[in-house]
């Protein structure tokens, strides 16, 4: 297994990880930003007010995106295992 194959496999793995985590991170950031603006406007500085909606938004995003994420992980796994011969040598 050459260095170019290792780099290609790592690049593809990191790319898939970014595609999996990106939408969840965007949902958490957007809800967190909205909650922080509301906290500044109301002068309410409670940590649970910021944390609970952010966790709920990420949970909702996971539930909504689960079919897409499952297909994406399945395609990645099948692509890696379908051409496994170069990794064995």
C-alpha cells in the first residue's frame, strides 16, 4: 500500500466525517446563536437556557438526516471494502 493510497483513503475518510458532522454542527451553531441573541436581549444568563435547545436541535437534525447519513456511511463503507485488494498487499 503506497503513500498515495493512504493519503487518498484518509482524505476520503475525513471528507465523509465532515459531511456527517457538518449539518449537525451548523444546526447547533445556528440555534446557539439565536439563543444567545435572545439571552442578550432579555438579560437572562442561565446555562440551561442555552444548552437544552441546542441539544434538542441537534437531536432533531439527527432524526431528520438519519436516512441520508446512513446512505452516506453505507456508500463509504462499500467503496472502501469493494476495492480492498490494494490495502492487503
